[in-house]
């Protein structure tokens, strides 16, 4: 059963699934950079299991590599981070005003190529979770599988910060981060 995705309460079901519509309400990423399609299992502040269906239509396959399409390892790590981000962002009421940023990637290993037609099963487990005013930080270990075989893994650290942090508000003559002028 697919459940809605407002911030979870302590009384919420400990395991829940999310479809793509729910994921789009949680994560800010969009095509072509949204790298999870479904969440099979979500246990608050503990673990998430997500799916990425890998198709030949992915834009990165045009250049990686012509004649031998292989999903870039950094995008597998990004999929791990996005799954972790979905877990982290379900804990935040004002997630529209937040952005999750990488603060570290450790022990990334790539064991097998991921090709069109594969389905990545991404399992992410929380290793640490810290809340301080205006910020949540987490460390998570993720493993990606194809057909039950481990294809990649990484430990990712991230912070959830106010989306206005680091951006000018226009009052000091800046243009809110617009580039080029």
C-alpha cells in the first residue's frame, strides 16, 4: 500500500513505500537528475530501500560510453545519496525551504558495471543522525545491488540546511546567485 508523505509522526507506520509522485513531493531533483523511481521500504531515521530502473533513455548513456553503455559510478553514489535524502527529508516539516548537500563521500567501491535494463536496488542505513538549530546532519552507508549482486557501495555524509543559506537576498546588491554578469 502506498502512503502519503507529509512529515512522519511517531505514530506513523514503521515501514512505508513511496511511489514516484510521493518522491517528487520530497526530493527537489527532477529529470534528468532524479535517480530513484520508487521506495520499497522506509524506516524512520534507520533505513530506506529504493529502486532505480536503468534505461537506455538515460541522457548520460549517449557519452558513457558509445557502444558500451555503463552507468557512471558517481551517479550510483548520487542515487544512494538521493535515497538517503528521501529518508532525511521525511523528517522535516518545512522541506520546501531546505536543501540537502553532500559533505562527504567515503569508501566508495564499484564492483560491477550497471547497464541499461538493470534495476538498482539501493539500500541505505543511517550510521549517525544529529540535529542542531537550523541544520540536520547525517552519515549513511548505502549499497546498490543488481539482481542480488552488489554493484557499488559508499558512505555518504550530508547536511540539510536552509535553502537561503549562502544566497544573497538582493538587499546587498546581489542578484540571488545569478551567474554571468
